[in-house]
C-alpha cells in the first residue's frame, strides 16, 4: 500500500496544482526597447497565423479583442496594442518551421521604446523612471510601472502551461557606449533565473546586435560592447544584424530587416535545441 501511495503522489500533486504543464510547449521571454517591441508596420504576409505559435498577452487590448494574462494565437503586434513587427514574430515562425509538429511555441514580450536597460533593474527601476520622459512613463504604466516585475508575473503564469526555454533581448541603443551594459544585462538575467527558478545551462540568453555598421547604424558602435556579453554571461549568444535593412533613422529595422533578424534568433535557438539549420535568404 505504501508503494502504491508513493507512485500516486506525483499525480496527486499535479492535480492539486490545478494545471498540467506541457513539456512540448516552449516558452520564450522577450524584452528590450523599440526594436524588440516592434517598430516597423507589419504587412499582410506577417499576419498569417499558426495556432502552434501562441502569445501571452501583456496588456489589455480591447480593440484587438485581447485581455491581458490570456493566451492567443500569435499575430502582430506581439507587444502593446499599437506596436509593430518584432523579431519575436519571425523567431517563433522559424522555430515552428523546423520543430516537431507536437511542439508549440509561446511568446511573452515586455518592451519599452527608448528605454535604457535600467528600466528592467529589479531594485532600481523606480529611480530610472523618475527622470524618464512622460511618453516613456506612459508606456511603463501599461506594465504597472515595473516592466521587470510584469515580465516575471507573465513568466510565472506561462510556467503553468509550458517550459521556459530561452530569453531574447534586443536593447542597447539608449545605452550606447555604456561599458557597464554587459554587467547590467547579467544582473537582469540572473534575477530572472532566480525569480523563475531556472538554470542558466537550460535557458540561454540571445541578444541581437543593433543596426549594423554595414547599414550605417547610428548606434553600431554598441555592437562591440554587445559582442562581449558571452564573456560575462556564459550561456549568452549574440545574433548578428549584418545585412538587415534599416529605416532612414538608422536606428530601427525595416520589416524586411526585422524578419531577417528574427529568423536568425530562431536559427540560433534551433541549434541550441539540437536542430542545426542553415540560414537562407
């Protein structure tokens, strides 16, 4: 009888928890500033949906019939209600194209245009927001004035449904030439690991380069600092932006550039999952 009870205990605990975690539901956390939230307008080709690609809605968007904290088939915008095409869109599409049909992908995107990495500082974000421009404060208010805490809140909710497999970052324009940026990113990453009970070995950090020098990127010098991230965060990987077209401001990727960068995030993640895929134009 004792042996039977021991065998039944895991099932009993699962029932008491109120959910069944699907190990084939891969969750990815995305954060950063405008390029991650989605700057270019999405086009018809970008709205072709697949029910295997899901979005955990971060904010209420009544005009899009979305309620925060609920899962929806992922169709841009993946960040707030009026944002554009994000690298996360084609990251997810790329994964689905090569992962087994039984695997689903879930995206969480908490990003704030124009913000420094300090906005995701668990302990000091208040002091950063105190001096932020009103338009940024308005964006942060959508995340209860604490983007980091909102990301963690959504991630914990997602962990009831699936397994967090990676973290995507695209940020740095507002920290250009900040030699402490890698340490600041490490702090955010380590806090996420701790607060979500994750292990670095199984949850890589993928960081995208800013608009590349080959496109005349206004902040391309920051890519030299981003390149140092793997030396500071052992399971960090830098995603090249070479050849990704940008807008006239030389800060934001075009829709084409965003698609290309998102695919590169996806190809890297697939390799880390054991699926090596060659990049094709």
